[in-house]
């Protein structure tokens, strides 16, 4: 009887162990605050896609003083959302980031100008004041100005760069002739502030030949040598892409999920639903696998900076399909 009892105890303990198996933890650092730009991740969490993949995902919003490469370098995240120019510049500076998935297929970055500034084409930028985001977002702009042969140190022969906060106040207050905007966010903030579309002129980076890859997923290179980490990231990427697909098919519900996760309460239903529609245009056609041609185009754009390029040499090992291939 004693042997039988011990066997029953062992089986009970094994069952308890299996039932309390902890899901794998994943911490994701976003590039910016909670908004529809990151809907796929919030949807995946809300709809249980991460839980189905045996993952416990923590989503950390970003902000004006948060640089995702610094967060992951300091051990504060397993994976980050970043733009490729920022990631490649960080890699060259010693943070070995590797792109493991590319949910965004197209660029939404623009320079938006007031028509009453007199600007009609990039030829009119000389001598003007242009609002530019920093914290890694300035690299596409700097490459564009270099392509145009314009210095960014001011004066009549170049452009004056106004370090733009993450708002559109400079164009509203006429402190800048043009400001940085995204198709899904700041452009609509200008319109909502009272400047109609017919009084604005936009220059899309893609149409200017200086588009670069935006929201991708990056990890530290050393972690890709760990099979368990690769497996965990593959499940994370697969569930995240499922979230993005759901967001495209159910945009209003996806926007509402984002709003439910906005602890700041700063977002509005109108803006997030509109943003969701625009963001879905940028993820359309992406299965999460980085196209090497898109990567090469970004690299060439960043290298074409004349005497002061964003990166000084073509990176090696800056992307890998090992995770996405396993996810697919």
C-alpha cells in the first residue's frame, strides 16, 4: 500500500506541475506611446493569440525620452519595435540589433508644408526651417537633405533644422515651414487643428526616393544563438502577425482594443480608428518576412549621405530569417 500511495502522490505532483507550467515571458518595447501604430501586438494580447502560443507578453509603451535600442541593450526588453535607420545606426555604434521580422511593408513618413510658405517642391527648401524628429527618427531626413545637396546647419544655402517635439505646434504657430508627419498620425493632427488639406503640401519619403523600412522587430544578435530563444521569438512573431491580420480584417475593433490599453487616456476614438485605417495600408502585403531588396534599399539610402552618411559601411548580419522561417 505504501508503494501505491507514493505512486499516487508522484502522479499528483506531476499533474500539478504540468497544470502550473509557466508560459514563456516576453517583454516587447514599443517605439512610441500606445496607439494604433502598434495595434497588432495589442490585438494579439487581447484576443489570446499570445496565450495560445504559450507566451506571457508584457508590452511596454515608448515615449519621447525612451530609445528602444538603449532599453534592449540595458536588458529591459527581449524584443523591440524600431525603424531600420535607427536600428542600423545603433548597430554601428555597438548595439548588435538584428531584424527578425518586418510587419510594416511601406513607409508612412512625410514632410508636410503649409502652401502659404511658398514651397512648391524640394527645390524650395533652401533657406527654410524644417521640423525634424530626433531619437533615431532624423536619419531618413538627413539622408534626403544630403541627396538634395543641402546642409542642415542653417543659412541661406541650406536648411535650418528645428528639433521638433512629437507634436505639430511648429507648423501651426508658423515656427517652421514644414514639419515631420506620419500618414497615420501627425498629418491628421494638423487638419484637426484647423488647417484644411487644400492648404497643405506633402512630400512622401517613398516618392522622393529616400524611403526606409519602418516598424520592424529587433533582438540582440547574441540571443539568436539560443535555440530556446529562437523558438520563443518564432511563437511571438507568429502570434503578432496573426494580430496584424486580425487588425486589418477588424479595424474598428482593433482601434478599440488599442484605446482599452491606453493608460494615459490621451487618445480619441476618432483619431485611433482613422489611424488604424492608415496603418493597415502600411502592413498590407507583409507576411512578416523582411524582403532583402527592401533592406538593401534602406542601406543604400543611409549610405548616400555624402561626407556625413548615417552609417559608414554596409552592415553585416543585421537581419535574419531564422525566426520568421520557424514562425511560418
